[in-house]
C-alpha cells in the first residue's frame, strides 16, 4: 500500500506477540526470550518498521539527543585536541536538521559501570563513541544497542572505520618515492586502536620496501611527538624522513628536528596523519594523510537517526595524501 508506515502494533501482530513485548524487543529491553526476539526482529525486517524516535522522546518526557563519549583523553584534552572539534563539526549540521541535541561526556579510559548504566538509561537517539577501545565499546553495546564507534572496535559494535593501515602504508610509500631510505615512525599510544592500525601500516611498508624499522611509541600530543622524535634522532642521526601518526605529534617532531639544526624537508621530510588545523599551522605546513573525521561523524549520526544500527555494521572511509611543504622544498 502506497504511503503505508508500519506501527509497533503491526509488528506485534505479525510476530504473534503483545505490543509491550514487541516494544521491549525493539528497544532492546530485557524481558523477552531469544526465540521471541527473533520473531519480532523478523517482523521488523519484513514490514520495514522504523521506531518513531520523536514519539519515544515525547513519551519519556525527554528531547531527542545523541550522547557523544570521549573516553581516552579526559576533560583536559577534550578541549585542546583538534580531533574532537572535527567530530562535533561533522555532527552538528545533521543534528540541527533533525532538531536533536548533542550531549558530550568526557571520562577516563576505564569508565565505571555506573557511568555507562546512567548514559545508557537516558539515551534517546543513541551513543557515539568518539575514541573508545574495543573493551569499552563492548560494555556500552551490552547496555544500549544504539551505539556507533568512530574508531576500530569490537566485531559486534557498529562502527565507522577509516583506512588507517592503508594510509600509513601510503605515507611511507610517498617518502620512499621521494628518495628517503631511513624512514622513522613516531607511533601513537600502544593501546589506541587507530595508532595500532597505523603502526601496522608502517611495518608492512617497511617490510615491502626493504627499509630498516626505526620507530618508537609516543602520545597523541605535541609534547609526545617532540620527545619521541628527539629520541629517534639521537639513536639514529641518519634518519632522513619521519612518518608521524598524528598531526599534533608531527608538529612536535618538526620542532625536535629543527632544534638539532636539521631542516624540514631538505634534511628530514615529515608526513603526519589527520589533516587537522595542526597540519596547516605547523612550520612548515605538514604533508599529511587526511582522515575524513567530519564525514565519519555525520555518517554515525545518520545511522542512529535511521534506527538501531545492525550488529557489526561497518562503513568504510578512504584516507588521502595531502601534500604541503614538509615534504617538498
């Protein structure tokens, strides 16, 4: 029938259950057996049912909102790291168009059960995990099915994924193309999933190109890049290029390089990762791998607006080289 929009009553009738049971399944609330849940979900798929989020919010007395969780940086870094401003910039136009709010939560890398429970209990549209590792993502997903991760995550958790490994591989390949043969890497924190993928890309490229592995872990901040680059240069003065796993670290790496009297890019070429404001403001401006943060954030919000994301859903985004003066004189 043209214009037919199925209701929760239609789902209940098709599944042979009560309206309250159908509602519990649709809203991922305990109280229904696995076979019943399977029947209701089959009816949802057959009918093309989508929950009316506005009605949900009105019924609960709450305005529709997306909860955005920053778990590994804490409140201090939340206001200074360009990644988070790009996440919000990508989300806000989509939320404004949908007349929905954004609630931002900054917490430690190991949020307590009470924090997760409170956010899950008050979620309306759902939760976006800006930088949570797989273990934390699984904990949120167990309490609220309307969860999307912005970084590589557990297999069950819906997520937006950029090609971090391929981007790092391409960065090393570009430095090699420019004639550099002692290419060092400043990695991000060992426990960060994006840093892990970028580390893998560097190591694969070094193996494929026959390059020595000259690397060390840092932190996703300028100070971390400076300290790690300084250690690498002291360990191996012959380094002629650096792949740095984020632009803030790369800006610090440039400072460390120039502090030794070397020139960028004449003596040491540098490629960062992200294409954030830090890349444009560095001296010289950084060649970098562009991470499409705004597009990923907007896609995460649209996925939540469309209803409960399918378990294990993935949407993939390419990473592109942006050339600036840190690799060319």
